[in-house]
C-alpha cells in the first residue's frame, strides 16, 4: 500500500509541473503566433498599397499619354472623342473610370458621365492645372468620394485645355480592399493622411468621418483613435494592437499607398482571440488531457489496489463486450447497406414506371386489380385498386386476354367512360419459377392521336385515289357526252311530235344531270388553289346563310347566329370558305325535313377560329360517322356524295380540320377549325 501511495504522490507532483509549464508555454506561444500573424497582415496591407499605387501610376501614364495626343488635336466643342472611350485607356477595364476634357475657361468639352457632377469642380481643376507644367500630372482628391487625375494640354506653350480622369474612391476600395479577409472575422479598411475614413466594410455609415473630429457615434468599433493618430503622425510601428468597445483585443497592421500628393493608409485588422483560438483550444485540451490522465491514473491505481483479484475476469468481460459491440456494428452496417440498396432499386423501379408514359396495373388471376401506378390513377380519374376489369370497361373485351398465357395487344374505346378516345392494352402473364401463371401485368396507353392520324392518312389516300379516278372518268365520259348532248339539243328543236319531244326532253334532263355530276367530279379532282386574302369569317357566314335562308326548303327552319364580334381576320379564299358554309347549311336543312333549328356559332380558342353548325335533325348513325366525308357516300336520294368530301378537302388545304359529332334523334354538330396568325 505504501508503494502505491508513493507512486500516486509522484504522479501528482509531475502532473502539477506539467500544468504549470503548459500555462507558461501557452501564453508564450500565443504571443509568438499573434506576432507572426500580424507580420502576415503587414505583408497583405503592403500588397494592397502597392497594387493601388501601381494602378494609379498606370492611370497617370495613360492621362499623360492622352494629354500629349490632345496637344496636336482640335479640342473644340462638338468634336468626336469616341476614340478616348474605346482605345485610349489601357487600364480602364479594371475599375470604372470617367474621362473628361475642359477648355482653358473651365467649360466641359467632353465628359462620359453626368456633367452636373463635374461642373462644381471644373473651375478648381482648371485652376490647379495652370500650376502644372506641360507633360506633367496632378492629382486632386475630393474627400471622400472622388479622385481626379489631371494634366494640362499645351500647344505652343499655351494651355488650351485640361484632360482629367475621375475615379470613385469607393470603386478603388471595392476592387483592391473589399475582398481582403484576414481569418474569418478580419478585414481591411482605408483612410487618408488627414484622418478621414475612406472605406470600412462593417461601418459604411462612418465613411467620410475624421478621427480628429470624432463624436460619440464614431466609437462603435474603437474605444479610442490613439493608434490611428500615431499611424498618421508617423509615431507608430507598422503593426500594433487596440481594444474594441466590446472588450475584444485586436491586432492591426498597416501600409501607405503614396503617389504624388496622394497618401492613403491601408490597415488590416483581426481579433486577437481568433488568431490564438486554435492554440488556446489545443492547450486547453492538452491541460484537460493531463488532468484526465492524472484522475484516470489515480482511479486506476486505486482500483488495481482494491480489485487486483478481479482484473482477469473484468478483462474477459470487457473483451467479450467489445466483440459483441463489433458484431453489432458490423450487423448494423450490413443492414444499412442492404436498406440503401433496396431504396436505390425501388427508386430505379419508380423512375422506370414513371418514364413509360402509360398506365400499368397488376391483376390477379381472378381479374382483380392489385396495384396501379400514378399514371393509371390519373387516366381513370380514381383509385382503381381492388376493382375488376369488367367494372372499368364492361363493353370492351380486354378481359378475354386472361385466357391466354402469352403477351397480347388489343385496341379498345369507351374505357373509363371516355367515348372519344382509343386505348392500346398490352397484357402479359406473370409466371413463377415452375412456369405457373400467378397473375397478369397490363400496360394501357392512350393512342387516340395515333388512331386519328391513321384515319386522316387513310382518308387522304382515299381522296387522292378517288380524285385520280374522278379525273379519268370525267375525261373519258365528257367527250362523247358533249356530242350526244349537242345532237339531242338539235333533235329537240326539230321534233314536233309530242311523244318524241317528251322523250327527248327526258333524255336531255338526264344528260344534263350527268353533265352536272361530271362537273362536280372535275371540280373535286382539280380543285382550284384560290386566291387567299384577308377576310372576316363572320361576314362570310352572314353572306352564305343569307343565300340560303330564303330557299323554300329553309322556310320551316329557324336559323340562330351566335357570332363572336372579336374574331380576327384570316388569310383564306373567301369563295371556297363560303362554299363550305353553304354545303354544311344545306346538309343541316336536309337533315330537318319537318323543320327545326340551325345554330351557327363562331369563337376563338387559342390560335384557332372555331365555327359550329348545330342542327336538331335526325342525326347520323354511329356506323356512318367515319364514312360521311368519303366521296360518293350519301344517304340522300338525289345526292352525289361530293359536298362533304369537297368541304373536307377545302378546309384541309386551309390547314384546318372538319369534324362531326352526332346522336340519332338529337341532331349533329359539324365543327370547323381554322388557324390564324397573331
């Protein structure tokens, strides 16, 4: 026991000495680090001062160069001096500068900026220039805003004007001083040789104030300005320390940027605590470590004395615990890795499912929807999970694909109650390892636009083929028909017998009807291009309807016009457009043999003009809707089947569309869409 007490006492003495040495070493090291850091700040301030001096030197050289150029130039008012802005100044791009020229009387001949700003100082600039020799430079400082670098322009020993360059002191500070940081809270500021503050990043409101005229508002970052006064008066070293009002100790280093009569002091300061913080923190940790070692050593020594017999058992328990903890950490890491992998795979799957651009559903073998993606929910307009396919589409035969164990694709309409849309349904079985079918996955895509495009292509091809056929028929029949028509007309005039004359009249009527049909065929196959020009759709509608409303078939028809007064003009052939309106109006009248109402509407939608012809007639059977625009298809006894085909072709050539919606017993709506340019 006595030996352990001696060991503990020795440890206490050694650790106490280490703590004392640590405190002394910490203070010495902090002072040394602060001094070295301040030397670095001094180098930084000298670099800023040298950069400012170099910049002003080059600007002086540029002004002197321009002065020499102007001595051989006419500098009268009205002279073009654009070359000064473009080529004359080598360093103008670094900081925003403004160049100007005054005549000997102080009048402004040329100035890039606001002339009202330079008028008050123009007489003083000229006055100062008169004391400057030819080929020399003077600097005028308007504290705290502007520096003027000026040079007289002489010709034959007579001063004819002054060239000057104005630079805002704030712009110089922004370029050379504002970006300077010393540590995380250190910064640079600038004052002139008279003690006027020119730039301060944290106290911009104090710019222009003078330390020799300081009031209570000036002592926000300094308890006194004794150090700054010693710097200005040349009684201070290149660096030092001062105490801020907050009680914080700061270190400062400064240098002077001097050129001619201009002298600016560039100071860089940083909190002393920030400079020494790392060292202080490490020393504190070192002290804590020593104390901790001392306490730990004492406790361990006491424990070893009292519990020496249990040491082996405690080490075994600690070893087992360490192994268990190691296993637990490894297990946790593996679980985390697997969780991350699963999340990544799920994200990839969600991305793939979202990018497909169609609805996806997972269906059980019994036909019940078990899962659907968001696109499928949006298409159906509701959550379809748990529903059967027959509930969603009772009229389509998509459920028949369940009987097949291979990939199958069909196209259906009237899905989700959307009668005017077509959907492509692709069904594939989901099989297990043994090949047994567990369910089905189904991809549903909206192919309405593709279906419509196919129908338009088929219709266009049909029109082209029939057009070529019609042209051939009209040509082959037209020539002999002309001869027959001529001879029948001669026989009519010569015949006096009543029966023969009536027979010739009948022949003449039917030949004339054949001729009219041939004219329509010819017009369909060789439709003229027309002369597009600006026309008002409402005016064409009024004219077309007025042509028909007095027809005897239209007497029982009530025509209602709902025309938008703000329709823009369109560039189309008005005669062809009128032909379309007349055809649609006559068709509507024929569809209402017992009378009814024809409503004609016009409106705009986006960049399109929409015209509706809505009748209350008998309607068109659903199976005939896809045929009514085909040539020669008609349900009228005396119809040729070319009216709607011609109208469709005319609207198509106008880059528009002609479509129809109809219900039996309710009526039909023909819609014309014509694009217009803003």
